[in-house]
C-alpha cells in the first residue's frame, strides 16, 4: 500500500510535466518565424562580409537563390571585382532545409554547377521575411555573411524595372570604415537623381556629405530587390560603389552600400518619388 501511495503523486507530477511540455512546445510553434519549407521561395542574400584566402571570391552585392523541391538556382549580381560576365556569378545544385528553434533554420547544399562544392548556411530570422545569414563553404574555404530577405518567387513585384526619372532620398543610418571619423559621412541625407542617359547627381545634407555626379547601371534581380552599380565623381575622388536596395513598398525600403571596394560600408532607409 505504501508503494502505491508514492506512485500516485509521481504519476500526477509526470502528467503535469507532460502537459507543460506540450503547451510550451505549442507556444514555440506558434511564434515560429522560418517557413517549414523553402520550396517556391526566393532568398536575397546580401553579402556584407567575406573571410577567405581566395583572390576572386564574392564580397559584396547580392546572391538571389530560387528554391524548388530539393533544387536551387542562384544568381549573383555585383558580387565580384569584375562583374562583366554574369555566368561567373551563377550556380545551381541540391539542398536540404530544416528549421531549428522558433527563429533559426539551416540549409545544407551541394553545388553541382559550375563546380562541385558543399556549404552550410545558418539563417537567423528577425521577422518572417528577413534576418541574418552565415555560410560556410567547403569547411571554411570561404565564409560569407550578411542580411537576407525572403519572398515568394511568384510574389507581386515592388522593385522597379528602372530608376530613370526618379529621385531617391537615402538616409544614412549606419557606417563602417577604418578611415578617420571626419573623413566620411556617418549620418545625413543624400538626394540621388537618376537620368535616362545613365547619368546621376548627388546632393548631400549633413556632416561630411558632398555634392557630386556619376554614372549608374541598375538591375532588378528579384521581386523586391534591385542592384545599383555606380562610379561616383567629385572634386576629391572618382570611385565605384555597389548598392543593394530592398523594396518594402514600391517607393520605400532599405539599402546597403559597399563603397570603393569595402573602404566604407553604408546602410539606411530610402524613399523614392518622380523627378517631375
């Protein structure tokens, strides 16, 4: 009888713990940010940092990966020093995907074209359609990281096909550089105006900003993402930059800019409106 009396409270505790575990698991599932599958999705991987001993590795721009069942195709834009041949930035292969916790997922991939490689990508979701990522290629041969946005491949397009005839107001929210702080703008606003002939103007407002001109090319690379490559010219310099724009609406969003091959990295928000 005494043994039976002890067993009953233990069984009750066991049932209560099981109920708590089930409720806790359900709560975690309710707040899950990553999708259960990548099939039918596109991920825009913005490259913000690269660690490698290779000379010609992606270090800026964006890689747009389109996922189907177990298969992916990825096209980079503005990722290399020489971006004249888009085929150098294309790859495809097979992948597996698994969610972890309520805000994390992992993709393991085997690239079969243009050459064999294996990689693991850790995704940390800050919302259901954005976050940060880190990719380890061939056991550390290349380590890439940055920000990503996730969108249905067949989603309505917010990124424009062209920027010609528009003003873009860029708000500088963050800067990273080894230059002296007084040598570059760390906050402010830049009004950029895009012309039909490929020319553009810059009007800066705020400490360290300047007025300048430039030439640009722009390409929409996914439903919500565009890439701009520019040579900016002032009385002090003539230098290139690559900027990735994520359009949250048709006329607003966020931007990341790699200026002068990593000399300065800018980021912020933008709004656009017709020049006339």
